């Protein structure tokens, strides 16, 4: 009896020891609030999550974006890294006059992405929401009623690092399952690239970026963005960029989504 009891105790100790090691190993693979993001930014996309201030050279307008993306949880495996994040940004369109600052659009965008990194390939699946509104200033000055422009969507995107262009390419789509005011036109297709990341100095590099979006909502019309810029102080945790963007086609702003414009934009970005 004692011999059997000793055998059982030994087996339990071995099982508990192995289970403890397995838990320690699993814990070591899980990280909270990781600093490094595993999915790249859609650099030239006007609705990317970031902190920025943009001057529209054609008029007195400014575009402000306050937000960013924060990785919350990371799971590192031998052949794969997974990362769950939260991304929130508020976009404002502003008119600056000598004595007054008029805010006339306020757009909210939130995403909950799950990213997977497999060597040079990164994949993303996300649930998101964007809602676009006139501010009080616009309703008073423009005399217009605000459009309830809302999209609840799921997205699937992929990005691939390409050493030959010193950058990456990306592509994907959104499917909107809840839309206003246009229903039953749910698709948005997007492709783009960031390329030619060339160092001029240890603190300065130049780059180019292109983004193309095609939306069923506007009869498969497109928004095309072409950007060149400089990146400063790469040793900092947050990337600082100065850039010029030529944006053509349909507006990203929901209140003016049927408008087509040619915009020359000068911007300062902090990619959060």
C-alpha cells in the first residue's frame, strides 16, 4: 500500500512539475503592451490612425487627426507572432481665419485589429466603425443638415515586405454590414505601398507611398493618394514624418462623400 502511495505521489509531482513548466513557457510567450507593431501603416491613406496636422494648400482649410493604434496583447510562437490592438482616431476639418477657428466636420474611427506576422507576410482581420458628422460651426455657417454617414465593417488585409523596393506592399477589403445613408453597397477595396526608404543621415530618411481605394458606395469611384516625405529621428519610439500628398478623387469625409477634388496637402505626422 505504501509503495503504491509513493508511486502515486511521485506521478503527481512529475505531472505538477511538467504542468508548471508548461505554464511558465506559455507565460513567457505572452506580452502585454508590446512596443513593436507587427502590421505596417497604410502611410498615404488619409484615414490611417495617427496624430497629424495637414494644410490644404488650395484654401484656408486644415485637417487634424488625433489618435493612434496601441498593441494590447502579443503571443509569440516559433513560426508566428499574433497581436491584438485597439485603434481610435478623431478627424477634424478646420477653417482658419485671422480671428477665428471654425471646426466643420468631426469624424470618428475605431478599429479592433488582430494581426498575424509570418516572416515577411503580415495579415490582419479587424472589426471597425466610422461615423462622420458636421460640427455646430458648419451647421450654422453652411446652413446644411448633417448626413448620418455611418459604416460598421469587417476588414481583411495583407502586407508583404519587399526588400527590392525598400518597403512593402499591401492590399485588402472592407465589407460594411451596417451603412447609412447608402445601403447595400458594402465593398471597399484598397491597395498601396510604401517604398524607397533611403537613409540620408542617421536621423533622416526619405520615402514614397501610394494608396488607392475603390468604393462601391460611390459607384466604384476611387480615392488616389501619392505621398513623398521624410522620416526624422528613427531612434525614437514614435515615428515623426513630414510629407507632401497629392490626393485625387472622392472625398474620405462622410459629409462630402460624393465630392471629387484635387488636393495638395502638406502634413506633419506622429505615427502612434
